[in-house]
C-alpha cells in the first residue's frame, strides 16, 4: 500500500470537518491552488507562497528553533540500542541528536498510546511523543491489550463513536478524577479490533472538535485528515481549556502554547519534506533551463 492510501486509511477515524480558526483557511486555499503535476516545468510559484503561509502557522506555535535540526543531516547512534538514527530512535523512543534542544512537554494527565505492531514505527506521528514526555507517556503494543488494561474510573479513550463526549463537555467530576487518556495509533480496521477488546469494561470515550489538519502536506492527503499526534495535541489543548474553565473556574484562561511541543517532530518532518520538494523543484527548473539553453545553442 502506498504512503497516501496508508495514511488515508490510518486517519479515517480522525477526520475533521470544519475549518477552525485563522491560518487553517490559508491551508485550504493552498491545497486548491497547488498543482503537483507541474513540478518539472518549473511553474510552481504558488508553492513558495504557501511556504510563507505555513511559516506563519509554525511561528504561532511555541517551539524551539528548527534550524539546528534541519541542518543536522547525519544519523546518530542511539544511546540504548546503538543503531544509527536521525533525531530519535523509533525503537527505543529516545532522542539521538540535539537532545538538549528538543522540547519537553509536561502533560496534565498521562497518555497511553496503543500501537499496532504491523504499523511501521518509523512512520508513526504518535510514537515520538514519548521522547518529548517520557515520564507521562507509555506505548503499548496492541497485541498486549487484554481489554481490562485501564481503570475505567480514571481513564478516557480518545475515539469518536456514538458514545463519545466532546472534551469541552466533560463534567467537573470526570475532569477531577481523570488520570489518563488512551489514544490508538493504527489503521481503522486495527482500531476496531482493539476497541472491541476494550468493550469488556465501561470506558468513557471522548472526541475532539472538528479540525482541518494544521500542516498541509504536499499532495499526500486532504486537509481533513488529522495525524494521530495532531489529534492528541488538540485533545490536550481542549482538556486544559475545559479544566481551567470547569474545575478552576478560570473564565479568563487562554491557551498559552503549553502542549505545542507535541507537534515538534511532526513539524520537523513537514519541513524536511518541504525542503526536499523545493530541491526537486529547483532541480526540475534547472534541467528545464538547461534543455532550453541546449535548444538555443542548436
Ligand atoms: Zn534505539
């Protein structure tokens, strides 16, 4: 299965419908304008325009400077398994490069990520979250899920179904007792199997509001598909907002970027893809010019 259909299938369950706020409108416009088939004729000025827009989206997040990461082209030995990896080891889930500059995220409740063994670890947007919050995040192999793995009293399962409550509608009682959220990081089909096993207990299911994906990916998917890490990010953002309002009675609270770090590796991946794309574009343009020069010479 190619990357696109893999991802489409994977995020089928996490679709959003509405454009939420500000910059997402730009992302939508970009998607409509870009014509990837024109890559090799050098006529893609809109891409550069879209990059400027994406830069402003990224700027709105509280994140460290990406440049040292983007300039770091090498691979580095994992301190645990000794294999050479890019920024983090997807097996051991530890940073292998620029660890000091990698953000640390302090979460209000723990996160359990259920990962299906057949899904490539290196491709997962959710697994690297553990690097960012090692104490509060656990990754569980889906094969080990028995069904009674979590305490239903203190656990929320992040999944949209007919029983799901929107995060913003969680009661004070639930907010006060919740200690953990569970996210499933696998295809729709695999998720159905895992959720079936979890039916043994009366878990509380939650869903986030509808969002368009924040980070437009060239050609790979529509803006309606959220990556698992995006869904997790929005969950924590909404959870914090709801908690402040409902439990702390803090009506004036506004989100201050506390969990933006959860998007760190995801954005790096986006920027890397984008740079590769630009390179290909420049190369295409140069080749076209070379051809034209050749024609002129003849
Ligand atoms: Zn390792």
